C-alpha cells in the first residue's frame, strides 16, 4: 500500500494526520458551508450587513418556504424531474440494446460503429447547438420538455453504449450459447439472460446519467425560452437576477437545485463511483 | 477487456467449436439462414440508438460544418459565402481573446490531475470514517456548474464575499478583466480536482501491493518510490484524468455564463461562450457555426487520441 499505512507511523504523526483530516475538509468545503449558513440567515440581518457573524436568528424554514412558494422554483424542480427521469430510462434502454448488439454479433464495421458512438460523445456540444435547435423547432418541440428529453437520450446513448458493450463482453459467452441451444430467440436472450446480468451496470449508469442531465444548463438555455419547460438550473441562474441582494434566498435555491444529485450520490455511492471510474484501472 | 478477448479467441478456436452448429465466429459452422437471422437481429438492436444518435449528433456536426459556409440569421434565406465567416473570424480581436483564454483554461485546468493525485495520496488511508471523508471531499463534483458558479460569484463578491473576509479587503475578481478568467478557472477546478482524485484513488487500490513492497525492499522510499514505482502503476488514472480534464477545459461554458457572461468587455470569453453569444444575441448562425467548427477541430486532436487508445486496448 502506498503511502505507508498510518498504523505504521509514529503515534505523533498519526495524531497529526487524524487531526488534519477534519480541518482539511472544512477548508475544502468552506464555500459550500458558507452558502449553507447564508441560506439560514434572515433578510433583515443581511440588510444590516451581518454576512459573516453567527446568525442571531435562524430563518431556515422561512427562507426555503419563500424560495419554494414565492418563486416558480417548484415548477422548475418539477420540470427537471420530468426531463431527467425519461432521459435516463430512454438512453439506458437504447444503449443496452446497442451495447448488446455490438458485444455479441461480430459483423463488419462493429468497431467503427462503437468508435462513432464514443467520438460523438466527446465533441464540443457547441458544434451541435444550431442544428439541434433548428431540428427541435421543426419538430415543434422547442420550449417543451420532450424536446430536451429527445436530445438527452440521443446524446447520452453514446457513452452508455460503450459502457454496456464492454460490460456485456465480460460476461461468459457460454451463457449466450446455452440459451441459444435451448432455443431462445435473440430477443428472449436479450431480455431474459442479458438484462438481469447487467442490472448492476444499468444502476451505475442510471445514476451517472441522472446527474449529467439534472445538472445540464447549456441545452436548457438553447432549447427553452421563458418558464414553461425550463429546468431548475435555469431557474437558479434566474434567481440571481430576480433577487440581486437576497443572497440568503439565492443560496437556498442553489442548495435545493443541488439536493437531488447530492442525495443520489450519497445514497448510491458505490454504483456512482463504479460508473465514473470505469476504465480508470484498465489499459 | 483483455480477458474478454482471450476468452473469445479460445472459444472460437477450440476444435469443439467448429463442430457445433452455433458459434461466435461468423461463417464457420453457422448455417446461412441462421447467419442471416443474426445479422437482422444485430441490425434491429442497433437501429433505435443508431437512428437517434445520427439524428441528434452525427447530422448536426455535418450540418454545422456546412452552415459555417453560409450567412444566415435563422429566418431569411441562407446565402452561400464560402470561407468569409472564417476570414472574418481571424480578423476579430475577440476570437484571439477567446483562443488565449481557452489556452489558459487548458494549462491551468491541467493542475487538476496533480492536485487530485496529492489529495488521493493524502486520503488513501484506513482510518475511521474515511469513506465518509472521501465522499465529502468528492461532493463538489456532483454539483451543477450553475450552482458552483453561483457559490463562487458570491465567494468573490467584493462587498461581502468570503474572499474579502479572508484577505481583508475586497478584490473585484470577476469585474476585473485581468482577474476574471483566473477567478472562473479557480471555481472550475473545485469540482474537477475531486474527480481526478477519485480516478487516482480507484487506481491506487488496484495496485498490486507486492510491487510496492518490492520497491521498499530495494530501498526506495517516499518521493523516489512514488516517482519510480507508484506513478508508472498509476498511468491509467493519469491518462483518463488528463484527457477528461482537457476535454472539460475546452467545453467550459456553464461557469462563464453564470459568473461573468464572458465579460468584462469579452475579456473572459472562450470559444464555446463566444459562439453561443453570437448565435443567441446576434443571430449570426453561420458565423457562430464557424466558431464551433474551429473548436471542434481543436478538440478533434484529443478525440482521435482517446479513440485510438480505446480501440487499441480493445484489440
């Protein structure tokens, strides 16, 4: 193990190390902690200039209620859910089929198709912007959640396909052969044998795609206008303009926007990390 | 991936396989109708993803390249102008500002892998609650760019920001054309560092401990052990974090949009933001497509590099 494990250190340095951990953590997360404390500060206290002293009065409930009910925040939040959930399901459904095809059928051009999926995912999204915007306009989906969903499904499919194709390739091929001998059709093979086996990979991907789509700002700006279909990232950015001096409310809004991805990350850490570090130890 | 490859070649090469009616290799041992059925199945499985991807990713790339040769405001007819958009671009000062800022992003963003490595080495210990500590260190990565941007705009605020409290006097970081880009990059590093840290942590746990012990036996300690024994073992993580950091740097948009809007006086703009600005504010679709194509060409170098490695390890 590198570095030398602490239990082999001298007691002094071990103590210093352990004491340094919470300190480093507080410094690292200072911006976040400060935002959290500000979100609990009352407006009149901020007006009087008490930005950094300990809050005299905690206005947690009051601030979050204002954000939720006196601004369209709840509406944005709902939009974000309506966009994110179908995008996750759609891209994973498409990618598991494509990944299965690329992993099990050795046809000509197999590798090139995979290459296109991967390359497509790394292109600067700006190069897609104008045509995708025009396409969405032509389909009559501009400023609707459906327009955003379709784009996210298509774009996330590239990365998911690579991930699932590699995962399926690692499965014992004998399983597939056995199922075929038993007389399973290709579709049954996919549904009954492959899907249950790749469930952990699907979970890891679902969480990753969820955070990617939930945090998207660029496409929300390009494909929506006004409040109708705008997700929470747009809503939070707008809060800054709406309440220029009410930083307590802006902070509360930001934390609300961050909440789902943070909760999902902490709840499903193992899957999240497995998905993210996929490939980090190979090659 | 290597194991999968070995397994495949063993199974298709074994003598038992050729006598079996069903095998993975195309042609040998598979009857013609079955072969045809398989091909059709492969096509059906690929079709939905392929269609969506072509429509929303492949076609737009080509369409952008074509559009960059036209002058178009989104409403009236497109007018073919050849390379005029590119010509105008290379005579625009903002283009060079954006290009310089992109380079600055690239260079400074590459601090993320080494700092991430330092964090990973610092946290790679088994003490109580380490899992929670690692997760908390990692948490900035799951925040959206908009939230990070808001947090830092407020951190930098010259009237009451935390930075003012720390240094004692207000510095208008985001309002000063010399500091704005640095301020935004610093904010962007906050989520990027833990991402690199995570890649290194995962790689560190996968190193064979015997290699490290052998290094120690040879008398290597501390720095030289890290440099000659550990770092070569961490190459996969280094590769991934460098490539993804470069791509992240070239993609930077959210933070700039939220924190400075490219200002003051376009001083903190990058190609990605410049392009967006031209399209959304000025409706110069052809011109902004040209900017996007330039960005695409710069990124293509890294995409090809990443792709070649990916397909190589696959073979």
